[in-house]
């Protein structure tokens, strides 16, 4: 599969936010993107999130109806040209997988759940492409429906990322649940939000920035009000926020809010967004914040452009993981080379593509990082490190699939972990794990000498590995390991045959 972008190719990004769902379609022209279609629907999933982690049926139906409409627009798009991500509310569901099964069916495309920090990276990427290029550090604050992301970056690189569990919908429900607006409640909200900000405020101020940027709906809404009140165009100012706060408190009730420039759609959640930004201005010493029209959905589009141009942030994440935990590069290189040789021999029969090949290479590079903790159960330790680290570029389910392959490199295969993955990831992950297992087994001696010619033939439920008889006779430990491997692979309903030629 050729993933390179050609002139005129269409790309699409879908953002399942806690407040709104967005679809953006762009055409690749002259090395850049031109947006040709946008669809936004107010779903407010965060309103339907119950304390037990389930989603109210009516909110679920509204989400699926929206995704079905998006799906119609995306029907003719090849899967590699679409990225759909879910954020805070789906992260907080008791069973994200159950929601995603129905959501992916409605949309007709896979949906990844991204971590807060990955969301922050994508937001910054979208903002950076929406503003004139600058070598100065910028602070980006993105108040979503369920979370708020804070990023300090330079040019197109996010340097510092933080994500807090507070958004315009969630904070409106938390602090003004009965619709009443009082100064006492506002101050209580500020105190609680400031406690959250204290986790990183001092560190951020020490790093510093030249300009602050607000992205997404709350910043745009408050920017429009700020302009209507005469405090400046396309910005939110300290003076403007002070007047907005006083006007909200004068209204006393959410239903009575009447701010110039504020849309009716935004009115029910503006109090939560405003109290967050008011507190952020105070905690971070901001006097003026520029409003940006681009955000995470544009970041998704530019991330796809980067992947197609082989500037994939996932490469850097894997490289960082290998360096951080002192991977043996020579051994990892041997295992990777053999794994890819075996991959190329079975890819067609096992319906594996170039993306799967990259995944196998990445797994090989970090398959031994658990040794930094202990040799015993190092595959389990390694899987934990892969699964729990902040890996930019990967969605949550993708990261868990990567962790499964590392975990399944030796000994028994954790079928419970495999079965928890969505089918679109589980089948290739199981097959990549088999290839990594065989490669690690064949290089158990950690010797620099090359292996003999290998021939691997795959069927739906069978695998035939051919090795020279003389080599097998002089490597009795490997022969014994391969015999034992037959039992382990049986757990995947895969019959391994080792042929000596």
C-alpha cells in the first residue's frame, strides 16, 4: 500500500470532543492542505456521562446519529486517508470499547482514543499550522468540553504538554449544576481550578513564552464577546474577562445570560469555560490571549501529512523509549531484521500491510526494555512500560496493541489482553507477536553471527518454518525451544511445523 500523498488527494479528520463533534476535509495541494469542508455538531457527550462511567442512552443515540452523518461524507475515502479520535469523555467511560464498537460501525472508520497529552500535541500541531511561523515559544490553552490542554511549543514542536480534567461542560455541571451563578460559587470554582493548575504553573512560568494562544470553542466564544464589548479583536484580554465575569454574575442564572457576541448554542456552557480561563489568566499571569481558529482536527490532518512524508511522531516515541530504558541496540537490530524477513514471507497470506511492518519493527526495537527493571518477567515489565508511557502519535488502543506484542514475545500468550483489543487490531497484533516470538527465539544466543536462510510459510491456522538440518543439529537448544513453541502457538489455534532441510 502506497501511503505517499499525491497532488489532489483528500484527507479527513474526525474529532469526537466532549462538547462537539467535528469533521474536517482537506485537499493536499502544492505541499500543503486546503480545507474544503467542515461539519460541526453539538453533541455534548460530557452531559450524558453518569457517575458510574456509563453514557445516557439519549446522548449515546445523538452521538451515533452524528457519526452516521459523518460516515456518509466519508464513504468513498480510503481508510489511510481518515483519522478519527475520541477524547476526554470516551476516556472516562467505564467501557470505552463498548461505545467504540457502535461508534465505529456508525462512522464506518476506526476510532482511536487519545490520551490527554497526545490530544495536547495534536492541538498544538493544528494551532502552529494556523498561525504565522515563529521561532518564539508559544503557550496554547485549549478548553474543551471535558478537559483543558496546556502546551508550550516552538514552531511545530510541542515542548511541554499537560491535560487537566476540567472543561466547559464538565465545569458548568460541577460548579453551577442548578444554573445559579453567584460570586461565592465563582470563587470556590477558582480555588479548586487553581489547585489543579499548581501542578505545573510554576514550571510553565519558568520555561516562559512570548505569546499565549486560545484554541477551540470556548476561546473563540469569549473572543467574540471580548470584541463585542470593545476590548479588542480576535483576542481575549484581562479587562474583557473581568467584564465578562461581572456580567455573568449579574445575570445570576445561566438561563438569563445575555452577552453580546455569544451564540445561543454556547450560552449553556459559557460559565464553566469562562471561570476556567479567568483562573488560567490569573495563575499564569496572562494579560492578553490571541484566539486561533485551528485546533486538534487540523492537527490530525497535518499529522497524517507527516506520516505520509515519513516524519512520523511515532518513530520518535519509540526511539525515545528505547533510549530511556537502555535497549541493547545490537540485539534489537538482529531481532528486527529477522522479524522483517519473516514478515515479508508471510505478509500476503496473513493480509499484513506496510503499517503492520512498521509496527513489528517498533516492537522489535523495544521488546527488551523490561530488562532495565529485571530479567525475570522482563516481557511483562516491558509491556507495562510500553502501555503506560506517554507515546506521542499513538492512540490508547494502538498503544495497548503494541504492549500486547511486547508482552507476548515469550512464554504464555496473554489471551485476555488480546481479547480486550478491537478485532481490527487483535488479528494483526497476534500475528505480529508470533513473528516477534520466532525472531527473539532464534536470536536467544545474542550472537552476532548471521542466521542461516529461513523459509516461513503461513496459512490461516498453520505455520511452517524451514531451517537447514545441519544448523538445527548444531543448535539443540533452539530446536528444543521451537518444539516448546508449538504448544504456546497452539493457544492461538496455530499449528507450527518445523522442517529440517
